[in-house]
């Protein structure tokens, strides 16, 4: 990242993790992707 922070967490904790970041002043914290089963690849949307 260019001065940013990349964090991973389990899917069931996403809401809690985002809430913590937002509460601490990181208003732009957001989900940017997910890890899934299957063959390796990248899908951009």
C-alpha cells in the first residue's frame, strides 16, 4: 500500500472490525475483497 493499511479478518468479524476502525477515526475503512475457495485468480469489479 502507499501509506495505507491492509487488514484481513474472518468474514464473521467484518462488521465488528469496521466499526472499530470507524470509531477510531478511519472513516474510509472498507472491505476491498475476499478470499474464496477455488483456482487462483483475480476478479476486478
